């Protein structure tokens, strides 16, 4: 069960950030981990569309039951942690996190929309065509993902100490490949790390 729902009409402006960029709701993508709601949104600058982003959103802990309220509080803490962790993960193979925005009672983490298609969709397409990923493609993607994970694991915090980041949710839905062969890994929101003040990832 979702901790809080967001009944939104398509085209609604969710918020406008400090730079004057508005974020227009396009599609609800369901509940992400920790009771967070995942949206597809479109950035608008002076009314003009400027590309898609993903938003993780969590609402107000007040006005819901005690159990759901606690889930919302923990989900907010995880959003803040995800943004802090993302500041140490600046790699072209990692889907970027733009920051945290608080719009009244709702908190949003703004994430770049991944390039290309995820491997889950590509696998479904290959299956429909009765084809398989080639060994060369599989090795290429595997090497790119390994490079990203090694980079994340070696990332260091403000004190120069290794954060020991482990993604913990690598699957076909978190690996994206575009037409230029760029491979990206998304969603370090469940990552294990030694980030100071880290919230234990056990929220259900």
C-alpha cells in the first residue's frame, strides 16, 4: 500500500524551482521503494518544454495513520540521503540526480531521465523477435556496468574516506542502453554505504 497518493491531472504543474524551471506532471509510474511515488515529468522554461525528468515524491506525514506517517518520515529521510549520496556519484554511466525540492508538504527528488531503453524492455523485444543478446553485446554492457559499480564502490566522502557504496538493486530494469551504445545505471536509492547519517534501507 502506498503511504500517500497523488491524484494529479496530466499537465499539472507540480512546482517551480528557484531557477524558474517548472515541472509538469506527465505520468504516474507507480510506487518506488520505501513508499515513494514515481512520476514522469517535463521541465518547462518560460513555458517551453526542456526535456523529461523522473521525480520521486513523498507527501505530508500529517493526516495519515501512525504507521503510514512513520513510513513517510523515513521516506523523506531516504530522499535526503539519496541526494547527499548522489553528490559523490558524478559519472556519465550513472543517471544523474538534480536535487531535492520541497514544495509545501510534498518533497521531490529530481532525477535525469535515463538515456535509451532499459534491458528489461530490450529483452522483451528480443524475445518477441525470437532473438538473443549477442555475446559481444552482453560483455560490452557487463563491462560498462562493472566500471560504474567499481567507481561507486571507490567513491569517497567529504573526509576522503571510502563510502563503500554497493548498489544492491542491479537488475535489467536499472540498466539502460541508448542508440549510441551509452550504458547507464539508475537508482542508487537502496545503496548500502558508510555515508554518515545513513538511513537503514528496510522501509516497506
